[in-house]
């Protein structure tokens, strides 16, 4: 466990006597939570964590602050990150860099280990035991416990937030009472619903904290801002335009907004208002789990740099278009889906430096670590191409390095996650199982658990591929067409969401981006858009029969153009240095599923199949994009953004143990040439 020493905290993990403990999927772990000893310990320990004064190094406030705000604290005496020490900032998190997954690994271990230590205090100091056997049982459950992860991409969950995150209070188990009978469950405030910073037991707005700890609101430009200074508690989608701070200061959650955002991207499109039964049928057929499809493609990337980060890695001559999906990109989207869209509401998770104040952050990032460990297992031996980067310190996390010395971890030090005393069930090597067998089993889990392009095309419910044979025979003999959008962007200029719209405008169906008026205290009025992203009046009640929005969620980087650090307005040195070096980012959106469904819909004209001869013209007419951060961002403010459209080949397999492969992408330059932010023919030529 972590030890408080005169100068630093040592992170070791929960070291077991035998095999590593298992990190479990949150909903499975929390079953029957009223009678679950681990859940009871977790809830009680998290409440104790919250109660540690914010002035202490191992307080929840300061541990969360490692990731971003307040940005004024030299956590545990650690030096500032190396990218900009002159700025006197202490925003340690690393984004848009190849050590994005490895930096967050010891961070999750620190959180896990701290809670485990607090569970021990709960057992020894807070709870009263009347039976030695019962106390032994609680101690055993504590030692088995590991931080659970939330798998937001599972088909079975449909993006639903686990029940335990929702209520303001919950019933949890107590020890056995006198006489050996089980006591009734105890109702306690639910710390998973929100974190509140307090002073002397009373909630205090983060903007009212003493200077060293103060968190100010974040200006976004054009007079808008994220109102973190007005918050004592965290929110999810709960901070609304047109409302006063006292309605959300202590934290408000609209949890019901999260699943539609993850599962359907409903906050990217206007709902169909024709027939409810038709809308339900289309949602079941079309608006399937887009996050799952991204994971399928992510697991096929075969090098660490493209897997790990949105940072542009490849030189133009070495470009692999299919590798522009990354773990960090998938992660970025989830922050927005969980936090809010900036229109219907906002929350702390949508803003990187404030995200770690929300307790859901840790279960989200535990899942990111699980995905990383799964990828490492499937691509055994693949690691950083640059040894210097692999040996770069992961400030501010210290612990026993590979040689036993206590110092700052590097990515090499944390490459093996099991050294910290945990494992994921899917990765355990079973009795008699070979490494090849384990990889087959992992692939089967991925294919059965996460929705994918392959599943849509192989089911072929639209009957697009029938050539007189069954689909299995067709798949064995043929490659499938695959279409993607790749984007290059500068994340340091302004926080934004890029909305990609595949529309159908045939007189009955119509693309719309329905922007509501935003007269709130922190977001400016939306200028509105029409089907072709023209400025005009905000429109309500537009009729939409077919629209698929996929989004790139680019989160606040804090770089701005400010060079000087100020208390309450920290400068992100990592962002400033990337801006100075002209470091760009990339991302990818699969287009094949929405194209397939458009072709299968007989009400839609102009697309009867997904052959290139039809798709090219269809996309030239029906594909558009817009950048927003709650209001439309003029493209002249984003001069480095480039949208590319490409056609490639995919091999899809009927066997669950084989994941789809993607290759041979060619430019469809006429779709983007001469469009705002669209790649020109010359832009494509640079990557030919």
C-alpha cells in the first residue's frame, strides 16, 4: 500500500500474497449491493476520502487535482512537468502524447490503493463487530477488492450508467449484530453521485477556496465560460443554460442523458418526430453502439504510438489511414458523453482539467487501463518505438522502479500492470490454456461484446450482398467496401466538438442540426444552422427521418494563447509546448454502418448499395460537418483542421475468434475538395 513518507508518497499497489486481485466490471461487481461487503467498504472508504481536508496531500481534492485544477499545487513535492517549468504550473496529466495510457496507470493505482487503506480504517475504527468470524470475512473481502471498471461499450449495457452512480443515498451492509443476526442495511449519502469540496464540514464553492487551492471558471472565448468557480459539487449534464448557480452549485446529475449519448449519439441529431414505432425500429437497426465499432478497429492497430494517442505519429509518406482511431480519441468522446454536450447541459467530466473531481472518472479510466492491458496482451512484445520516451518520467507518481529504487515511474516501469497486484478476468491465463488460446478467447469476447461494422454487414438485414449464395460464403470469397472519415486538427486552438453528419435530403428526409437558443449565464446564443450549415434562425420541430451523427469530442486543452500562469487560471505546459512545436492530432469516424443503413432504407433515393460508384456521389451531396463548442465555430478559427474521406477494403469473418482487418484506403477527394475545412486534392496528395 502507499506509505506517507517525509518527502513523498510511494505507490506499490495492493500486493497480494498469491495471485493478483481481479478488477471486475462495475455492474457485475455491484450486484446485490445492499448485501455486498465490498460495496459497503468501498462506499464508506470513499466518503472518508472526501472528508480528508483539501489541504492534505492524500485528500480526494488534491489527488483529483493531479489531473488538472487547481493547477497551483506541487503535488507531494513533485517537480512541475518538464514541458514548461517556467510557467509554475502543476497540471500533470499527459494528453495528446504516447504515454497517455501509461501515465494514467499509476494514477488509478494511487486511487485504488488509497481507498484500500481507508477500507482498513473503516474496519478497525468505524465499524463495530460483535463476531470475530464476521470481522475476518470483512477483512478477506477488503483484500480481494480491486477498483472496478465501467465498460461503457458493452452491448448488454447499452451505455447505461451503473445503478450505483445514480441515487443520492444508498443502503449498504452492516456487520452482524449482537446475537449473530444480520443487521438491517444502513442508508448513507451516496459518494458516487458526486464529490463536494467542504470546509469545516460545509460545502464551499471552488472559487471561494484559499488562493492556493482556488479553481476559477474557464473562459472559452466570445464571453462564454465553464462555471467551475461557482461549484462546490460535481455535475453530469446538470448545469443548464437559463439557470442560476444556486440551482446546480452543489451538483446536479441528469444521468438519463448519458446512455443516449454513448449509445446513439442522440445529442448530435434531431429526433424523428413522425411515427414513434418507426423511430424505434430505426433506432434498433441504425443507431447501434458506435463506441463498440471504434473498439473493434482499435484492437487491430499494431503499433503503440497509433494505438495510444491522438498525436499525429506518421509522416505523410508512411500514412496508414485506418490507424487514425486511437485509445485517447475513444476516451475523449466518453468524457463528453458522460459530462455533457454544452447545449443540453454540461458537467465536470466534459472538461479534462476538472474531470477527475467526478468519481465516475476513475471507473472510466480503469476501463481505459483494461483496454490497454487487453491490447498489450493481443500485441505481445509491441511497445514504444522510442526508448527515450519510454524512459520519460511519469510525474508526479513515485514508487519502486524495476531496479527496486524508489523514484518517479517511467512507462517501462508500469508496462506490466500485474506488478501492482491486479489483473482483469478476461486476461487471466486459464488452466491448460496456451497464449494462442488466450488471444482467441479475448478476440471472441471483443466480437461478442461490442457492436461492429462486421456484425451489420454479415447479418445483411438489408439484403445488399445477396448474389445467390449465403452471406458466409460471400464473406469467405470477398472483401467488403469500407468507408471512413479521417480528421487532422489542432487541439490547442479552442475546445470543440466536430459533428459529422450523413444526411438524406430527398424532400421527405432532411439533414438538420437543431441548435437551441442559449441565453444562459455562461454559454452565448447559438447562431443556428440549417441542413447545409448556413447561419440563420435557430429552428425547432424540423422533420428528420434519417440522420446519423458521429462526433469527435475534442476536450479543453487549456493552452489558449496565454503564456503566463495565474492563480486560478493555470497554464497547461504540455499544451503550450505542443502548440509551440505545431503538434497536431488526428481521429477517425467509420462511415460504413450509416451508409449501409441508408442504402437499405427504400425511402432514401440515390443509394441502393455501398459500391463506390454510388457512394461517391451520395457522399459528395450528403456529407457535411460543423465545429461547435455550444455555438458554431467559424472555420477561419480552425485553419489547420482537415477532413478526409477514404474508401478501403475490409475482411470480415464469421468466426468470432477473428477480428476484421482493414487495408488499402484510397482518397475520395472530390467529396471534400473546395469545402470549408475539407481536404483538397493537394492535401490528399501529401499523404499518397
